[in-house]
C-alpha cells in the first residue's frame, strides 16, 4: 500500500496548483486510496552543450537561454544586438539531464509513466540509458511508459536537436516540392523553415519580434505511477437546452486504463451553489476509455450565466467530481464551472449580399472589441502569472471584451485562460499556424492531430474561449498567392491546406467540442469559404466573415480608407515604445531614430519611414537641435500618430455596427493588432514590453468605452453617432463644444436633448454641415478650432469626451506651447496629478519613466484650465520619486 502523495518540491508548487486541484484523500488503507502517486521533476537540471564545453544548472520549466542568462554566461538576450550575438545558443544541440530518486515504492504500482507537459521541441528522451521516447512538437503532452526502466535511483537525459537545424533538415527531406516561405524577410533577421517544425512560429523571428529559437523543457515534467487507471483529462461544457428551458452540463473523463479487465465504479458530481448533485454508475474498459456524463440542472434553479466584460458578472460555480472505483480507488477533482452559450451567426442580411458574422453570447448579440495577443516573451519561463494578470487587467481597463490568441505564438498556459474566465475576456483561439504553407506528410499530420486533441481537451472547459480558428492568414496567403507559387502547383497547396485545416483540424474540433464555432482561418469568409471548398477566391470579402486590414500609406484620418466589413480581426499601425523602455536595452549611441540600433529593432520593412510619413500627413515632424530631445519627441510623435489612426479606424468600425451602406456594414467586431509586445522594439502594440501603456492604450480605453459619441465628416456634413454596448435604451443629452486653439474659453456650446441612445446600437444623433457649425461659432475656421462632444444620461451615466479635428494639426492656427504644471498629491495608494495649463493643449502626455503603473487618462486634449489625473502604481512609489521622473509634454512642445 503506497503512502500518501509526497509533497511537491517548493519549485513546482506553482505548477501543481495550475492544474485542476487533485485531492488525494488520506483515508484508512484498504478503504479508499488514490489510483496514482506522482511527483514533479521540475527544478534544477544539468544543462550541457553538445561538446560539453558549457555546463551549468538550469531550471525546468525553462530554456537554455534563460539558464545561461541566470548564470551570467550571457547578458540580457534583449540587450542591443544580442539576438544576433547569441544565435550560437540555438544552433547547438543541448543536453538536459537530472538524477532523481523515486520517493515511494514504485514496485507496488502497475504502471509508471513519464509525462512531459511541454518539450521545446526536438529531443530524444533516455531514462537510465534507454531511449523511452522522442519529441518533436512543443504543443503536445508526451506520456512515455517507463515501467520497465524505472529504478530507485534514476538518470533522465534529453538530447535536444537544434530547432533550426531540424527545420532545415525536414525541409530538405521534403523533396517532392517546396513549402514556402523558405525564409523570413532579411529585415527580420530570422532563421528559415519554421513551418517544418511544430514550435512557436514567431520564435524564428517575426515582423515585431526577434529570433530566439529556444531549446528546453518549457512545462512541468512528472513521474506518475498508477494502478488500474489514470485520469488524463476531465472536461466540462455546458449547453442550454432551450426546448426544456434548462442547462445541461456535459462532463467527459478521459482515462488510460491499465487494468486488463473492465471494472466499474461510481461518480458523484456536485455543484453546491446550484443545489445539484448527481450520481452515475460507470464502467471502464482497458486502454483509452472516455466516460461521458450528462448532468442537467433542474430548471427550477436559477443559474447565473457567465458574461463578457462590460455585459455582466463572470459568475462561476464550484464543482466536485468524485470517482469511487472498484478496488477502493478514489479520485476527487475540484473545479469551477461557468455557464454561457456562444453562437456565431452567419445569416443573410436584408439589403446586403453575403452573410452576417457576429457572436451571440447567452443569446445576446455582442460587439467584439479588443486586440490580438502575442507571446509575452521570447522565453516562456519569464512569463509569470503576475505578468499575465497585469497585461490582461490592462485589456479589461481599456474596456476590451476579447483577445485573439494569434496563431504564430503558443497555446497559452492554463492561468492565462483562468484569468480570462475571471475577468470576462473572450478568447478567439487560433491553432498555431501562421503566414505560411505547411507540409502534410503523415508524420506531420499525426503530430498536428495529437496536438489539436490535447489542446482542445486542455482548454475547452474555459468559458472565455468562444471560437476555434484553424490558422492565421493561410487561406488568404493561398488565395492571394503571397508566396508566388506557380499556377500549375497551386492545386497541390490547396489540397495540403484542405487536408490540414478542413479534413484534420476541423474534423477534430467537430468531434471534440460541439459547443463552439470553428472557422478554418482568420481572415476567412466563414461559411462561404467552406462552400468554396475551404479556400475562398477572396477571403478579404467584406460581405463575409472577418478581414484583416493594413494600409500605412493612406491618410488614416480619412475613414473612407477602411473596409466596411462584417468583422475586422486585425488592423493597426506601428509606433515606438517610450524612451524609458528602450533605455533598458540600449546605450547612448543608440538614441537616435536612424541609429543602427533603431534600424535593428525595426523588423518591418520601411517601418520607421512609414511611421514618419504617416505622422507627416497631419503633424510637423520634430526639429529639436538636441539629438536626445529630438529622439524622444520622435518616439512621442509615433505614439500620437498610432493612437489617432487606430482611434479613427476603430470608431469607424463601431459606428458601422447597425447600418448597411451600399450593401456593406453590420460590423460586429474590431480587434486591433496588437495588444502586447514580445520585446522592446517598434511594433503595432498598445502595451510595451513590461506592460507600460502607450498612448494608444489610453485611447483604447475611450474608443472602446461602452457608451461613445463618434464624430466624423462626410461630404462636408458633420455627424455624431451614439454607439452603445449597453443593455438598455437611455435618454441622453449630447453636449457639443467648439474651442479655439488659442483660448481656454469655448467659442460656442450646444446641448441637444432629449435623445435616445438605443441598447447595442450605433445611430446618428447629430448632423450639421460643417460650414454652418463654423459660421455659428464665429470667428472659428477649420484651422483655428476643434470640436468636443460627450453624452450624458442625468447623473447616471456619461461617455468620455470625444473630439474631432477640423484640420491637420500642422496647420492649426493659434496653437501655443502650453505651460502645464502638475502638483502631485497622495491619497492612500493612488496619486493625483493636479494639472494646470496656460493654453489648450492636444495630446498631453504624462510620463513617469520606469515607475510601473498607469494613469486614469493620458494623451488627452486639454481644454480646461485645471484637470486632475490619477496615477495607479503597480508597485509602491512616492511623491518624490514621481516628481523626479515626471516628463510632461504636449504636441506644440515638439514644434
Ligand atoms: C554583437 O553584435 C553586434 C552587431 O552584430 C556587434 O557589433 C558586436 O560587436 C557584438 N558584440 C559582442 C559582445 O559580440
Ligand atoms: C549506455 O549505453 C551505451 C550503449 O548503449 C553504453 O556504451 C554505455 O556504457 C551505457 N552507459 C551507462 C552509464 O550505462
Ligand atoms: C426539479 O425541482 C422541482 C422543484 O424543487 C421538483 O419538484 C422536481 O422533482 C425536480 N425535477 C427533477 C427532475 O429533479
Ligand atoms: C452581479 O453581481 C452583483 C454582486 O454580486 C449583483 O449585485 C448583481 O445583481 C449581479 N448582476 C447581474 C446582472 O447578475
Ligand atoms: C469555491 O472553492 C474555492 C477553492 O476551494 C473556495 O475558496 C471558495 O470559497 C469556494 N466558493 C464557494 C462559493 O463555495
Ligand atoms: C533618417 O534618415 C533618413 C534617410 O537618410 C532621413 O530622410 C530622415 O530625415 C532621418 N530621420 C531622422 C529622424 O533623423
């Protein structure tokens, strides 16, 4: 009889908590005992280079780069040009090894498994000098039977092969035809053939990220010994049966049964919060055995549903699943279960050809607003739960309700989805394929199948995930022939595409999870792409599905540039991160816009030029003779440009949600590219590496506000639309003010009331020829004035104040260099910045350097003499420290 489960080592406690809590009851021997015992091999391992010249301790979970950095053998890999300097790390074939003793008598158990939750990526695994398995997919869980090899004292060794050389080898072995792209663009300074390895695709470089093809064991490793069976996965998915008016909960328990005979048992499922308990008799069969249980919640019980952020509570219920198996074995799992439904509506729309594309959550159409998520670090072992929480909370604080986990990164760790469940962030989950064609030889497809099954079972109980998507941009890559494949070969690649995403991934999703929609790609025409055989002629068709849209050259203040699509799941503009973020990885010689460092960090061809060209459409470029001031002013201006561009574009999408114009519209989603950064470099992100908010993120908080007035001009007529994500209609007042740049007193003001702003709609509230408005606000001209507006519903509710520029700001007349002073006052853990200005100031920017935290607002148009802004620190700070770090500028300061 085994004793109790040995306590986890300190280093792996976090990992154990990540998994569903496994409670092993300490009952009297013979009465009830767990069918398994296990322990983690997380902690310190020995890491060696192939020739043994480098040997050091390294943590698991972790990677070689992190081990080298932690032991001072390399500098910060993100510092300056170190991504190039350290390319040798990824080219070597490293060896991970560890000796360990089994802390219990394994001979008393029928079977012993070695389980890797994640190996990065290509390795041969030896236990006591015997090969027990091989790995080549970082997204799979690997379980190796080591019953024969395990001893009291053991040596485990992983011989890694460089991911770079493996990918090249696989590509070379694929002799029938090429699978493009061969290599990333030179500007990305990356390595080739990433599509031949099931590894984080952006780890070979991306247009916003460095090439760090890591090697290591990136998730937990465990030895698990068991009798009769092991529970591999426990999933639960709710469905609402409208005919019966009640919720059903489907619970699936996936067992690996080692017993040679079938055996029975009982399961008790209880959800105390719903006064529900049910018992089931079950029978398990040798081999893989899945036990489906269906539980219905009596309709006389009120079930509170899970709602996305901004739409209600994220209520969840504790649930216990208790297995009592023949032979006195007992497994108990505690988890949290949430009830919500999701539908993707693709249906004809009156007045338009094509199909709608929008989500209903719990039966309510919801406008999807948010951004795209990329890996938070090149080294996953540095992505702490605190770092995730900070980034995800920042998404919520910017009024986002959705993030798309983009297909070029990783299926995120369990805590990511747990936090999203808690915060009400919906997830559009891509499978990890991006911007490439992929091979479909049998071994590759088998590997992808195992990956897909594992990830669906691991993730499908999370209410946050609302859709699965087969890949990022691979349908459009084929349809638009991005890789210039000869027309005679096109069919071959289309067949590969259909094999991978339609015949395999889609089939697996349909079999494993009937509770969510699936699309084969993003962007896609959805049902129309399927009707066209998987690859649509034009996946960017605004009448169907989602689109991705990028245009850096056109004037982004002109909304006519943007597609009036059903759903826009990517769009964006680059900017530079702030100086305090760059400073951490650069030296003074790097601090100019054209330095070799600035060119090195820019991975998007002509990106630095594009930013200035876009900025120059509406702003004067910085001219300061002091090179450092000039650099900082330029960084600031790129953020101003980005924030204003994405504001204009997002407001266009939001105001297009309720109308059809020329057959286009009913836009029901806006996810800009991209939320977060992987390192300190220019990119499309609104959050810098480390979590600091760029100006765009402060703007997002406004342009994603549940209630928003949107101003724009069409043919000389000025319109204000009211956009509402609220669940009720409201009687509102619209306040419109016109300011001269030269005065803090408004020239004219107007109240329009009462107006009705309808729940979940966008509709015009105000319409006036611009010439008329200017005439009434004498002496205003387009160049000398700016319009502000806001909505209020009594004291109950108000929108942020929005504004509309009447000319490019480089042409603004009367705009002075404002003198803005700030008095900082502490109120418990919050600091208030009492601002006072001498003039109207656009794009006022408060920057406290490296002090972690965020402001209540930033980058705003200051039209009042006094304004108070709050600072929420993420770490303790002081008035002195804030005063010392504060840098405050507005647009005219850079002129
Ligand atoms: C790192 O790489 C840069 C650019 O390739 C080079 O100039 C520099 O000398 C290298 N530094 C080290 C320490 O090798
Ligand atoms: C491991 O096996 C190899 C050959 O399979 C043998 O040469 C070597 O001595 C063995 N090492 C140990 C420590 O048993
Ligand atoms: C549902 O609850 C009602 C009221 O408590 C009870 O009368 C009924 O028997 C329950 N139905 C089932 C199927 O348990
Ligand atoms: C959300 O939870 C709060 C606090 O428990 C409660 O007062 C409120 O009624 C809930 N809202 C909804 C829509 O259920
Ligand atoms: C749910 O379970 C958690 C963790 O065991 C516990 O802290 C919490 O109090 C429980 N909630 C309810 C409502 O029982
Ligand atoms: C960078 O170099 C380009 C080309 O030489 C030049 O046009 C541009 O003005 C420079 N930009 C800055 C900010 O120095």
